[in-house]
């Protein structure tokens, strides 16, 4: 008997992204104060202690017993970076079994799953920044942005998306949008690419046909990078932004 599908997917994507996606990094978010909306900069020893209680490598899945075991005390799971997309995939599967031939599902504005013969048109507004229109058919879109929760300390700006590999807030990417077949995967990869940037998104999309990513870098002037491509996906600039044609 297989372990819970969501946890299996998390384990797979954690490995595939080199740890940039990690739902078991909750101790780090707690240490930075983002969970209770009281952000602060923790001391180095606090970050080290939180990292010792973080990581999917410390989460054991028992395939036969359908059990989850933590290797060390204090490990916590948080599915905020994948849960909405996973729920959309479950709803989509249920609706299609019931004969719904065309629909667009949306959760919170950052997760979308559409199917049916014609394209769905969605506004690309990561972090409330107008980029253009995305037209997709039989695909999912997930978006992560660094500007929704942040604070400043010692002259630096810290966002709520943390790099589990270092224990510090991710830097270098303002937003990441991903199009692929499943909404859960799109959500998780958008967070991973926000953390890992072009050095992760480029090789990943090149090795996974049908996966496309659009990254807005923290550069002046604004720099937009598109990696990979997918059949039935087209990016149309509407806000004076030159985007790369992304049809296969």
C-alpha cells in the first residue's frame, strides 16, 4: 500500500529540486517569525538549531504501514507551498469523472487548473505586478512571489520565502510562475524556482518537457526570463513588457 500521495509527491519534488522545495522547513519559518506574523531576524545559532529540525530528509514514509515518522524531535510539516494545487488536482479529477468536460479552477489567485478544448486566459500578476496575459489549455499555473510578506532589519529587506538549504530568506527573484500538467507540481516548483532562481529553473525545465517557468528577477531594469515550453501555452505582453513566445 502506497504512502499518502501528497507526502510522496513532496518527497519526490524535494529531491528533484535539490531541497529548494521543502515542506518540512517549518521550524525555519517559525524561527523567522513568519508563522505568527511577527517577523524578526533570528541569531545565527537559532537558524542553525532550526535547520537541525528541518528537512524532508528527516521525514520517513512507511509505504506498507501508511505511517509518517520524524527522525528528530521538532520536525513540522507545512503544505502551504503545495496544498492549494494538490486540492485543485483532486477536485479536477472528481469533476472529470463526473463528466465535466471543460472548467477552470482557481484557489487564492496563485493556483489554477484548467481543461477543455479551448484556451483559458489568465492575467499574470505575480506580487500584484502586471506582466501580461497567459493563455493555457489543459494545464496548471502556479505562482510564488517574494513581496507579499517581508520586513526590514539592519538595512536589508527579508521576504517570507526561505531558502531551506541556507536557512535565510531567498534573494534574487521577485516572482516565479510555472506551467505544467498538475497544479500541485506547478505550485511546488514556483516556490522552488523562487528560491533557486535561473540556475535551478533552467536545467529543470530543460530536463522536464512540458514544464515552463517565467521568472522576474530582482534587477534594475526589471529582467524577465522564460525557461522551457509547453504545447498550448502562449504568453501575450499587455503591460509594455517584452515576453518570450512560449508555444512549443
